[in-house]
C-alpha cells in the first residue's frame, strides 16, 4: 500500500547513481479521488480519509512552528480532520510535526507505560499522563515512545519476531 502510494504520487529522485522515490506532499494528492485511492493503491477504508488529510495539510502555506502554535490548538485542529481522534492527533503531532510533548495513548500504551512508570499493572490514563509530565516535562511524548518501544523490543507482538534478549544471545559471542 505504501509502495503503491509512493510510486503513484511520489517523485523520482536521482542522487549519486541511486534512484529513490520521495514522499508525496499534500498538494501532490489533493485532487486524487477516493475511488482511485481504493482501486489503484488498495487503501481500503483509509481511502476516505486521505482527501481530508490532503485538504487539511495542503491548506498550510508552511507547517506551523511549535513555538507559534499552542499544543492544545494543534490537537484540536487535527481532530477537525474526518477520522482523526485524540490518539491519531497525538500521533500526528508527535511523529509528523515533531512535538516531543504529544503523547499518543491507546489502551495498550497506557498499560505498558503504567507498568514501566509504577512497576505494577494499571490502566489509568490520567495517572500515566501526570507521571510522564512530572518526570519528563516538555518531552513526555518522546519518553513515552522510548518506554513503549523498549517494551516491544523485549516482548514483541509477533511471536515469530526475535526479542532483543534472543537477538543478543545469538550475537557473535562477545561484546561488540
């Protein structure tokens, strides 16, 4: 799906004898119809949201700077996009817009973070957010990302994927 999008809407970039595809912009996909996204790029249910994303992000002359845009306003603005709720708006703010304080919390992340922060099981979202904010002010989202990634490295969702511990035990036998 992603490769299809890059092939359809990304641009070819040639550098030092290597040909790559660049990521497409909102302007590149602004006029693309949902039916084309479904048929040609196999986006399925996601196809109905792509035009909304393109319209939202394509309306920016340049992306807002974190220093000029309040986090609450950014999250609120992102949630105006059809199909984007609190979790997705925080993912976008964190990953795409590089807001280190945005914390994408779904049920699983709350459980992982509660265990990491309090060394006991729990599901209280507000307790987790408060603890992250107190321990890692202004970078709580980045800290949460590291905790979650660490948990998945040690206990992958895919039982066929090797855990970090298993990978270390199969290493060359000495400290590299």
